[in-house]
C-alpha cells in the first residue's frame, strides 16, 4: 500500500533538490503555462509550483515517494493544474451566459447588448494570439532550419516521436538534437 | 473553427516542448541554463524558495482553519442553552445530585476549599452546572428519576 509523503519528507525533498532538478522544474512549469496561454490568468511558474505543493501537502495530490520522484510528482501536478485551468476556460466559454428573456430584450447599444457581452465558445483573436503567436514566432526564428520547421509542423498535426522519425526519415539523434534547438529557442520567443 | 484548430495545434506544439523538458538530461539542463546566461545555483535557490513559500502558505492556512474551528466551537458552546432549574436552591440540589451520581466530576470541578459546596455562591453553582452541561452530565437519565 502506497503511503503519501509526510510534510517533513516534502520539506526535505525541497531542500535536497539538485540544481538540475530545480532548473528542470522551473523550465517545465514556464513552458506548461505558455501552452495554455490566457487560461493561466496571469499565474506564473511560482504560483503553479506553490499550488502544486499546497495540493501535495493537503493530500489532494499526495506524493507517493515510492513510485515517483519529487520532481516527477511536481511536474505531474503542474500538468494537471494547467489542464484544469485550460478546461475551466473552455467550460466558461461554453456555458450558457444569458437567459432567453435577456437575449430577447437585447439592447441596440452594442455595449449593452447581451449578444455582444456573451462569451463566445470560440477563442477570441486575443486568446488565440498568445499560443498561436508563440508558435508562429518559433517558426520565424527557425526559418533557416527546415528540419525544426518540419518537426513543428508534424507536432501541430499530432504526430509523436516515432511517427515524426518515420515521416521525416530521420534518426533518433537527429530528432533529439532538433528538439534541443527547439527547446532552447523557446525562452527567447516567450520573453 | 479554423481559429480553434489553430489554437489546438499551437497548444500541442508547446505542450510537447514542455514535456521534452521533463526528459532532458541533467547535463543538458545545466547547459541550457548557462546558455541563457542563468546561474543554475541561483535558479535552484529561487525554485526552493518558491516551494517553501507554498509550504508556509499551506501551514498558515491550516493553522488559520484550526483557529477558526476552535473559535466556532467556543461560539457554539456560548450559544448553547441549557435548561437549568429556575431557583438557586433547585440549582444547588441539581448540582448535589450530579455529584452524587458521578462523584468523579467533583475533584475536576471543585477545589478542596469548596468540597462542601454549600459555601459556593449561587452564580458559582450556576457556572458549574453550565460546565457540567457542556460535559454532557445533564443527559444522564438517572437525573430524571424521581421527577414528576
């Protein structure tokens, strides 16, 4: 039976974080938040990690120290929190915002018109801008690197690693080095 | 719909990049940080501090919740109404009866000088009955024996 880690064990795990693990956590959370764009509602990587720790200590996402490393656990919790935030925004967009009577009595003034005020289930141009512009910027920064551009296109289409290798006819090493270039470019693009 | 698809595609790319960080080797992480002009030790300290702030926030919230619960319980106790006898004499009789039935309450309630509680003031008797009521002593069915 898996036993969740105690507060003392969690504190010790924080103290024992290596530079590499800490760096990995920060980079991971920054990129996870970038992937959900506006759904992050201004939260930064520190907010995300603190929420992860709170959930861990509260036991809502207990850390099973025998099954996963502390960093692995925090990355998993961060991933879940980001998914929740993205789902929450989608749900808000899809929820029925106005009653029928409000809609029937729609005012002519656009500012008072419930049709105008209603949240569209479609992302607004501004919302799309954040994630799509980030990827567009990544593509622009790799305009002289056709392999990375091809990989980004394949990722957009939902291909996984083995599929990308097969479709593009590249080796594992080619894929890894290209992914590394891609990963390194992101901080510049997001800054 | 095109916008929605474009958003999903972009998100997919960014998620894969994020997940690739999870799989990056330790050496690469250090190299990447240095390539960005970051000091790995300083970044690590920053991350540890952020996590410890989360721990502190959790502990404070827990403490606050415990304190609020205690306050609520105290408030509830203050607002509980117990049906005490109307007259001081009846109250005194009730206290005597309780202490006879459950003598263990005596030492907990009365100091040595008041073991003979005939010396207690009427208000002291009332207060002791309230305390006993909080302890559930008034619910003892034997107290009602002989009533009516």
